[in-house]
């Protein structure tokens, strides 16, 4: 869905009077709320296996499988780790966070700024953690 689609839906909702009509007209633009479908689509698009995601994300195999089967909803930190595991770029990471109704990365927050920089430089989660540690920011792998 593009920004234009999102604005169009927003305008329909603001200006419209009949919710049922609006929902019927805009239904094809709504995101699939089945986490397993969304995550598996990302896996296929990025030509990865779940074992790759586990290794790159630092998440336990049980946790990753629970996410991919739709049994768990990640915290913000775990979602960012998952984004690293899926080799997502900045925009895809933001979309993943929004998908799970989590706060997007925000450039005015120092820790988030570091993560944004590292994602854009295609750095690993482990390298990102080292930088965060050096800057005395909370890390992903040692913070629970």
C-alpha cells in the first residue's frame, strides 16, 4: 500500500458518512492481520530460511517459530531484531513495526538514530549492539 492509498483511505473515513460503504470500498487496501502470512511473505521475498532469521536476529528458535506461526506478538526490541534477521531495510523495518502496532524508529531518539544508521549501512545486529554498548545505550542482545 502506498502513502497515496493511505491518504485516500483516511480522506474517505474523514469525509464519508457510511462506514460499511467505506470499508467495502477500501477493503482491498487493508493489511493482512495474519502475522504468519506477512512474515512468511518477507521470508520468501528476501530468499531466507527461518534458520537464517534465527542466526541473524539473535532470537531463540522457539521464539522465531512462534512468531512465524502467529502465536506470539513481538515487543519493539524483538521486532527490530526480527527485522535484522529478515535483512530488512529502513522502510521495511518501519513497516514491520507498524504492522505489529509498535512505535516506529524515531531519528530524534539517540538509540533509534543509531539503529537507523546501522540498518541503512547494512550492519549486523551484533555490530549494532557493539555501537550501542559503546555509546552506553541499551543493547538488544544483553538487555532482556
